[in-house]
């Protein structure tokens, strides 16, 4: 059965914002993972522990399969631009929706700035590549919206067997390194942010927003 946005905790949920933050003060560092040509140069940075865990995840992948990073840290301003742009599309496509419903649908794809894992330097958008750096097919393009992908962006959505095997390999590797997935985006994984703290039953997030 196809996952819908009502089946999971989404980032607009008040329970996410209610998680306290006890920021460790860790710096942003360059992620130890090859970059895809997506996003700006700022996106190569993540919190130091996130970088170490990303290296562990890469080492846990099957032989011949490698992690590639599309984006890590994102500035609050960049996050706000994405929210505004996508929210306007949701509003256009759902003219009868309430503001809360629009917020919920928007958060399937992009988080409110205040709780955004990318803004905290805690999230990575990753995919898999082969030994030559060729991007592998995980069922839909990385960063495809629910509308563009017909829901195939949802981690547990039906996809061809080869793509499902790759998603499983990615999930096993990232989970083994302590990351949690955002279930409406197969590529989005985080550690230490408010969403991570909520779904893993931690008393507080380790990382809050990083302005610059």
C-alpha cells in the first residue's frame, strides 16, 4: 500500500517543535562523501558527528556501491525560499485546503525553517553511485516532489525490484550508523536534530539551527 502523508510523523507536527535542543556546539565540517552536482557548495558541510557517521554508513554498503552526498547543511534563508516556493505550489493544487493542511502537505517535502534538520547541519540528502560515480536508479530522482514522482519519493513506496534492493541497502547502511529516515523522502537521513530525537525517544536534540 502506498504511503501517504497521514501515515507518518511529519516535520510540521507540533511534537517536533516541542523537542528541546541541547546544542553540543559541534562545528560544521566537510562531509567525507563525494558530492553530486546538486545544491551549492555550502551543502558539503555537516556537523562533525554526522560526518563521522556518514563515513560509517559508506563503509557498510555492499561492495561496488558508494554513497554520494547531494546536500548537507542549508542556510535558514535557503530553506525559507524552498518552503515558500513549494508551499505556493501546494496551495495552487489544493485551493480548498486550510492553512494547516497546506502546512502538512508542504512538510512532506520541505521542513519549516525552525525545525529543519538541514538548517541544523544534522541532515544529509544522499543517494548511491557505482564505482565510476554513476548515479544509480532508486526508483525516482533524488529531490523529486511527491507530485513529480507520483509518490515514489516515499521511502516505502512500490518501486521496481532493483530499485527496492538499492533502497534497502541504503537504509541498512544509514540505519546502522544511527541515522533516521524521513519517510516521505528516501534520500533524506538525519542524526541529532529534533525529528531524530522525537522518533528515537531522546530527551533533547543535539543540534539546533546554524545561521552561517
